């Protein structure tokens, strides 16, 4: 699904990523772990097209990201990529249903169809009784599930998640982690998750470990860790 080659990124004199190579397979949950400052979030933002590398290439679903204009990239991102962050970033003035509809409406889907799809997704996530609630009337776990529904509304090829369970209690955290695998199995979603949660990392199909801007280990269930 994703091929990244020789990705480097600096901010001023600070080099954050150093010639990173990695492959993300289709229909898998891939985690990226490492200590704070290892470069995980920067790498995720580059893979998710939110940031450009100083050097290197990213191919997502067969598309070379460098070949897209800014306008084409925005449309590609809306159609093919979903995002879930540690902070849900729901719009407080809108209901759960309206928040989930937003990416579909931006992508040109008619309102009636967007609402139909959003209701189906929210129902699948166990939120059919919360359609018209605003974010401040939802629990932390419910807010994050709304954010997941929003990320999935356009049926993206890849969902990128940055510390998605970082603000959740143990029960909601475990529920969110199980949800990622349920979505993988039900909809064939590809997930790329930056996390400090080693329980989730141990559950994932592939786990990359970063240190000092480099991938230093790749773990696959049933296989020993390998230097990349």
C-alpha cells in the first residue's frame, strides 16, 4: 500500500528523519513505536501527505505523491486517506452526524447520501443513539469513535492514527484498539498507527521501531525482530 524510500527531514539544524525506508502492506494494522523525539509523528505526517520530505519518495496505492499538484494532492488526501489524532478535533458547534459528514461533503457527496453513509458508520461503531449529540455531550471514548467514523466516511485506502488512544482510559483504549482490527477485517482498511502503547504494538500485524530518526527494527508476529 505504501512505499517510502530514503525519507529525510530537518527543521533548521535538527535532522528529524534520516534516510528512512519502510513498506506498509495492504489490509494490515502497522504500528510505529519509539521514544519521544524519535521522529514517529514527522514520519506519519509525511506518509499521510501532510508534510513534504526534504529528500525521498512516498508512493501510496501506486501513486507517486510527488507527481500531484497541491490541488490534486488535497483531492487525493480527501478520497484516499483518513486521519485520527490523539485529540479528536471534532467541531464543537456540530453534532456527531454533522462532524462525520464533513469530509464527504467536502468531497462533493450530496448531503442526503453523506448523511446516510454517516449514519451507517456511526451505527456500526455503536453510536446510533448519539447522532445528534454535540461533542461536549459525548464521553471521551465516544468522541474518539466519532473521529474514527469521520476518518472512514470516504472509504479511504489508508487510515493514519497518531497516538489515538493517548487520552483514553484503559477500557476505552482497549475498545478502540479492538475496533481497528475489526475495521481491518470488515472493510479491508489499512491502518498506520503511531503509538507509545506497547499492548497495541504487540497486537499489530507489523511493528516498526524508530530511534534517532531511523527505523531500527521491524517485528512481524511469529518472526524475530530484524534490523531494517
